[in-house]
């Protein structure tokens, strides 16, 4: 009996140890799986956002070819349409993608603003140079291409010592997954959308923007812009210029 009990106890102890090891292994595997799934979802979100940004750019080119101007940004009060309707001197130069004006469908928030994959509105900025010629009906034609000089620029860092693109008519951006964890210490993200707060939304408040590589938990903004040369070329082909 004593031998049997001792053997049984030994077996029981071994089984508990074995179970503990198995639990540790399973926990490690599950942790790795969750990290992998999270990384995959983030990559999918970024790819979807990149495609949406390109759709917005294509729509902006098409709008300019059809109307002879660029749309003004939407505001928190304009329900996804440009403000003011019909363009001209925009209510704000830095606002949101005017999805209603451009005919772009997709998820929107309570203010009717087009949302990115992280449920944050896409930001949209347009040049106010040359007396708002870019957003005024026939404004670019009246000004003449030689005199047009859009005043937005895209840089590799907030200090803008390395300019990627100057004389940019339009910038469109998504603030990425970390938009809700924004701090003023994120100087590059601040340059894109942390210089002012309007109607509860963070906004740019000058003409400089940052486009640089993705660094997890540091910088995840996705940004595109329109080339003035391509814009003018397409408007010429559509008969809107010169």
C-alpha cells in the first residue's frame, strides 16, 4: 500500500508540473499569436487607408478637371460638404475631406465627416495662395499658371530643414492608430494635426506638413499631396486651363 500511495503521489505531482509547463507554453503561443494578429490588422488598416487616400486624390483631380477649381475643406458644421458651398475663400484652409462634395462614400461620424480605418476623420488642407485662386471658380484661369504658386509644403521632419515637396496645392492625411494618444511631444504629428483645436478636433495651423517613415508608437501618420504640375496638366487636358 505504501509503495502504491507513493507512486500515485509521484504521478500526481508530475501531472501538475506537466500541466504548469503546458500552460506556460500555451500562454506564450497565445501571446505571440495575439501580437501577430494585431500587427496584421494594423498592416491591413494602413493598406486600406493608403488606398482610400489615393481615391481621395483621384477625386480631387477629377473635381478640378470638371469645375476648374479645388474644393474647400469641410468643417465640423458642414456635414461633409465643402465650406462654403461653391468654394471661394474657404471657411478654413485646414479642415476635413469634403466627401459629400467629391461624391466619396464611406463611414462617417456624427458630424458627417469621412472616417479612416481608426474611426478618425481624414484631414484636408488646401492652398490659400494667390487670393484663394485654387478654390475660386475660374480663379486659376484668371490668375494664369505662370503666376500660380501654392503655398503648402511637405517636409521630412517638423523643422522642415529637408523639404520633400514645395508649392503643394493640397495635402490629405490620416492621423493613424495613435490619434487618440497624441501628445505635444510628438513634434512631427503636431506639425500635421496638433497646432490648433477647432470644434474639438485637432488641426494643422500652418502650411508645413511632415511625411516620414512609419515608426510604431512614434509616427504613424499617412499623408498624400497633389502635384501642382500634374494638376495643371490635367486641367489643361480638360480645357480648364490656361
